[in-house]
C-alpha cells in the first residue's frame, strides 16, 4: 500500500492483506483486511501510530522509507501482534525512537518481544505529547478488546486513531470506503466477532469518545471513517440493552426430521408477523450468523441428536455464541432423536454465560407427527407473546 496523505502531515503507511481469509485461525475474513499504521509529522517530532502484522513488515518499512521522515515515537495502542508485530523492525531502523504506551500494553509487549525498560515512555490516562504544532492525546479504553487497548487523538486535526474500536475487516485500495453501507455491514460483523463479549466495557469507554470533537476515525483495520457520528451511534445501539424482535435460528439436520421442524416453525413465525432468520450450519458462513445475533432478542436452536448430545455443528456454534455473549433475552431448543437424547441439558450447559429465559423445548422421536406440529405452534405463540 502506497503512502497516502490523510491531512497535512498525517499519512497512512500501513498494509493491505487482500488474501487473508481467516483471522486468529478462527474468524473468516472474506473481504481480506488491512493493518493500518499512521504517521503524524509535527513541526518538531514525528510519531508512528501502531505498526503492522509481521507478514507485512516489508510493506511498512518501504512506506516509511518513502516518507523520508525520522521517527521519534512509536505509539503502541495495542500489543496484539497484528498491531505490534513490526515494532522491532522499526526500532532497528530508528534506534533512538521511544515506544509510547500504557502500563498494561508495556507488560504485554515485554512478554512478546525483548524490550528494555529504557525504550518505553509509559503514559497516564489522558496524557498528551506535543510534536510541535500537533498534539497527541492518549485515552485508555481497556477491554476494547484487550486489557491494554487505548486510542490516540490528534487534537488540532480532530482525528481519532481508534485502535480496534470501530474497525472492520475490509480490504480496499481507497482511504475511505467507496460504499459506506458496505463498511457498516463489515463494522457490525467486526463488532460481533471481536467486540461483543466486552459490551459493558465498550459502553463505558464510549462515554470517553462522546467527549471528543472527531472529524475522522482511523481504525486499525479497514478504511477510514469520514462520518464518525454514524458508527458511534451504531455502536451505542449495539452495546445497549435494547434488542430487536427477531428470531435467529441456527440448525442442522441429518435425516430431515429436524429440517421438517425448522421449516414448520419458520413458517409459523412468519405467519405471526415475526422476523426470523434461519441459518443452515452445514452451509452458512459463521460470521453472518454472529452478525445477526448482535441485535436479536431470541435464539432458537435446532439439531438432531448424536450419541445423546446435540449435533457437533450446533454444539460448536453454541460454544462460540456462549463466548461472545450476545444480548439475547430468550431461547428455545427443538430437535429430534432416535433412541435417546440429553440434548436439552447439554445445550443449556453450553450456554451458561447467557442469562436467557427458555421457552418450552420440543424434542421428537423420529419423524414429527401432528402433536409435534402443535407443540411447534405453541412455541411460536410463546415467542409472539414476548414480542407484543
């Protein structure tokens, strides 16, 4: 990625990873991603805000060479390697540079790399550093999404370098997203996959962001954001306790019994005017399902029994949902079995992190019969009552 000017004396010098399709060996990134690094040139000093993933170190170093600037400060907003992985290379080229970060980030960086204490300037929350005609203000935002995360605000230019806050895994050659609607889709997905477990902490840290006069947000992943108020408003909605009257229905079926139940309950919900989104776990891309869970009030889980337990495709999905802690209010379990099942107990144990109220479970032996369809109608009625 070439060096690009954001404002006078402020440059994007990071890297695009067009081919990355999996992040942390867990999160699908179908649109690739970027590792954003920013150079802020003041009249007296120059600061580099974050580096890039080690796989893209050469791109960063080429960009720094192109600028011809000497780096005085390396701002470490976050210690995770996709942010910090090129710090050693930058220090090798600029041995007099000082790593500026917070106490938590310093501890993590020292555990990842061989740093001596004299290479650090350890910040206090709210501290500022002058670069001459530009001032960097540092605001600690712990648990967005690690304990060490902070943001950097350039006061004169009203740019917030937000670290993982407001990010998106969206590779583009343009500084700003050519399609704002698409950016917001991937920002929501990023929130779902990375930020959602930390909803209470994000809610607290948003209060700090509200106080800033922001014209541009420069996240660590994805394009710059030229309409900060919109993404901040969306984050405020996502972290709130309010849910939408939606049913998310992940399912898997082996011999059609569960699929027949799913088709029936989906139609029953539609007939009652309820928005429902079924996801076939043998085909769906998991990020789409997780994104749908950000706002939804109700989760209906459907699967056949495998060796008395829920089908592994549902079990692994539930395990991930439990880790991500969406703000669901209600849950339900439907499914089928042959000679025996402990599926209800197992699913509820797998979802122990979620404080949800369960509707009546509908588990059938073999192919559904008339009574089973009536039970599914009753379930649809129960769901309707929670949404009236």
